[in-house]
C-alpha cells in the first residue's frame, strides 16, 4: 500500500523548499491540477522530492455555484497532461463531477478528451453510477488504476471495501481509495493506493497526530504556529507511509 501525501500546495515555502534544500524525500505525492495550472513550478519541486506522483483533476476545488465550462477546463487539463506527463506521474484522475448532479454521459465525454492524450487516466466510481458500472469499470480498465471514494458513509460502507477490492483484483486492477486514512481500515484492507490530507487538517485544529504501529494518537497543543504543527504532523504521516508500505508490500 502506498500512502500518497496530499494538500501540500499551501506548504511550498515552509515544507517543500526546505525538503529540497535538505535533500529529503516524500516518496508518494498527490497534487491537484487546479493549483498546478497557476504554479507549474510547484510540479517541478514535487518532482525533486517524490518517487511517484498522482494528479487530481481539481474539479471539486471550485466553489458551489461557480459556473464552469467543463469542456474548456478539461481541454486545458488535457493540454497540461500532454505537456508535462513523465515517468514519475503514474496517473491523472478523471473529471468525476457526477456526484454534483452532472450526468455520467458528460463525465464520459470529458474522460474521452483526456484519454486521447494519455493512457494513465483514472476513472473514479461513485455510487450514483451503480454497482454494474463499477464492475464494467474493472473489466474495461483491466490491469490499470481505478479509484473509489474513501469518505466515510458516502459511497461505500466500511464492511464493503474488501469486496470492491477483490473484484478489481479479479481483473488485475489497482485500486486507489480517495481520502482514506481511517486506520482501522488501513490495517485490514490492502488498498494499492490511498491519499491523506489529515496531516494538514490536524495542524489547522491545533493538533499533533502521532503514528505508533498502526495507531494515530491525537494530542491538542497550545502555543504552536500552524506551520510548526504541519512539519511535525507531516513527519508522523511519513512514518505511517512507511509502515503501510512495508505491511502490505508482499500481499
């Protein structure tokens, strides 16, 4: 299992630049095209400290009520992929906007735009698509990465994840569970990939979340700046990254 660290975009100066200067490595990073399109230099920095990178479309970063020309945005995303794709980037997530009420036919149109420029496009299943569509996705993307939601009680119940994973394995698929860092599940379900922004959220709440052999221990701290807490929490989540990589590497 590879735990991709996300929500790094706002920590360019206090974390990313420092890691580059010190020659340190983050191994697995998930970032968003929504931010990279305005700061391509950030991608270059991620390239220096990551072994593998996943890039999200950024579709969910738009505020509610904002009108977006999804075809235009997707075409720009496709041009970005065509220009900046490289061996370190293992996948680009599709424009999964159907949970916001858009039809699956639109999502599929947008996916085709992206798949014209890359064979690394990752489809993202949501419950609105139905279980038959998940099965079809596993068959159609045989041997490739597919994604499911890790947000609690949203698309998949906790006791169902293993069934979803087993079906994908049947077709040699690799599963990325988005936003999944619930320790109880990571200890039981050998996802191929997950991602976490929890390290960043903890700092925003004035917390330290220390990782100890399959457990996250939360401590409330006062008198620390958020940037200081971010650095401590990131180091703890790098321990978690290493732990789960070693725990599931031979499964």
